């Protein structure tokens, strides 16, 4: 048996091939952009006004892309799931319910498994949106709305393996999802609600979710003897204490660092008041800002604690340790 020749790095030319593929797929998306027309508006309108879910279906590579599109829709505010057409023929059509809209994907538009279920779906009165590369295909003609991929050729040199077509389909699915997201007014809070356990959701965590409140807060007055403030700081365990006036408005903060600098300058803990050593007008935040934004403030000003205020009054406190434990970094 003839042994295969082993190619060295210079002979591989893999980078050139990779660049050619990426350029061809980029061109395919450019062609898709030029083909986008009012059908896209109609598809978005059907999905936006659906009383139920968007059911995505497709076979083979189109099915794999369809699963990703369904997941993206579901995570951005459009209820959706993927339905395998071969399983649908054998009973899973029962998963479709009143108010659902079908998004059927087939590059050729002639996929037998899809064509087998579309007549039943249409007979039941469901709206069908299709994505194909053939506007004259059976699937395109059976659809209420057809989205044309306009792919001239695959990036595969044999023009056989789904490459440019699958990339364009995925990009078109993203375009649908983002259009729906914006038109629904989907917010960062909504996104975090759908991603409570993921790193994306954690990056959207708000300060109020991790801040210390109530009796946990170390609070003293400006005229509190400094030695008593040291006791409060020690008992609460934050290495700091918030300083409020008679109206409970935040006027300062005193930290371990403030104490060290005060003593270094010759100050006496036993004979001084809190306002002798505190930092006036400290950096502060509101409970609604992102935890990552609070972290940026801490890093910028080289501090480890931040008071959380509302109408000038302290309602919480965030320590660097809280941010580290939250998992946002």
C-alpha cells in the first residue's frame, strides 16, 4: 500500500486556503445583504406577532444551523425550539401548538423530510417561513414568506459541502433574532434573566444583587470617637465604615488605609473624632449599576469598598471580595 506523503509546514499552504474560504464566505454574506428585501420585514412581522412559539426545522447541516437559530431566538426573547422533521413525521408534529410559526430551512428547498410535513402544517393553518437558496423550489412556493440566501457558490472547492450556505443561513438567523430583540425592546436585564447560570448573565449582574444592607452596614457619625469607629470597623469586617450626618446622608468613609495614613501623620486614635481621619465625599454608586462597572471604579481609584446610595443616603456597601465571589471576573 502506497504511503501518503507527509507535507511540511511550507508545503501545507493552510493559511492561504483558510483566507480564501473566509473571503468566499464573506462574499456570500455580502450577496445575502443585497438579497434582503421586504420578505424579511414580513418574516419578522409574523414572528413578532406570533401568539405561540417559533418552531425551527431542518435536516442535516440545515438542522444543525436551525438548532443554533432556535437557541438564539429563545435566549433573546422569542420563544422557540427546534423540531427534527424526520421525528415530526412520526408523531412529533404534536409538539406544534396554536399560535406557533414555522421557520423551515433547506438550502435546496427540496428536502423530502421537510416537504413531507409542510402540507400538514399548512392544512392546520400554521404560517410557514422558509429559508432556501432556490426561490423556485417546492418549499419556497409552499411558504407564506420566503427568505432567499442568494449564495452563488460554496466555499468548498468541490462546491458540495455546505459552507457558504450554512454561514449565510446562520447569519440570516442572527439578523432575525436581533431584529426581534430590538423591536421587542429586549433589555440587558431580560438577557440576564434568561442566562442566570452563564458567564454572560453574570456580567449583567447588578450591584443590588450582591451588596450588603441593613444591620450589616458599618455606620458611624462624624463626631463618633475614632476608637469607637475602629471597633465598628472590626466587628463588621469590611475594613471600612460609612460616615453619615444627622439626616443620615453619606458625608464620608473611613477605611483601614485612612487610619494608617492618619497615624503616620501623628494622629491619635484615642483623642480624635471620626471626621479627623475620614475621607470626605467618597466615591459612591447606585444599586442599579452593573457589578463590572463597580469593579472598574474600584480599580480606577485603587479602593476596595464602595458605598451604595439612594437620594444621598447609604443603603448598601460592596466590597471587592463580594465582586470576586460573584463570578463576574
